[in-house]
C-alpha cells in the first residue's frame, strides 16, 4: 500500500508487483506535469475558456462558474479534454502569464504578485 507525499501529494512506496502501480504512477506524472514549473494563463477568468488547449493551466478565482464552480484558488489544468484540479500548498510559486507577475500561495490565498 503506497504512502502519500505531504508536499506534492505524490504516491510512493509500492511493493514489487503491487496492483495499482500504473494508475498511481499515471496520477503522479499528471500531477507533476500540472504543478512543476507552474505557469498559468490567467487567474481572473470567472468562466472556463470555451476551447482551451491541452495543458493550459489557470488559477480559479473566487465566484467562478461552470466546471470551475467551488474550486477557488485551485490550479485548473486541461488534460485529456477534461479539467483536473490541484489544491496549492503554502509556498507554491506561479507565473501569471497575462499579468507578467510571479505570485506565491500563502495561508490567505494567492499573493498579488510581483512584476518580473
């Protein structure tokens, strides 16, 4: 039975030949692809874009609607034609592309960011 890393939420510790390894590893790789080198397109779109490209990432704002409803502050990433969500941890850094700012996730939410 694998354990879960407390920082990135990755599963580890499978025993040799243990069932479920491939699904757990797939989830790990998708999570790493979504959050490592984190850069998002936007963080103030209240509605998911109509035709997002695979791999596009967004920070979901408070009050979002549609598929993003109830996902405030999470990272929404388009994978396999569907939205997946990742809850940020304190200290995560993210480049906000449309603002050209670097923001950090704090206990109170995403910072306003600094221009870079």
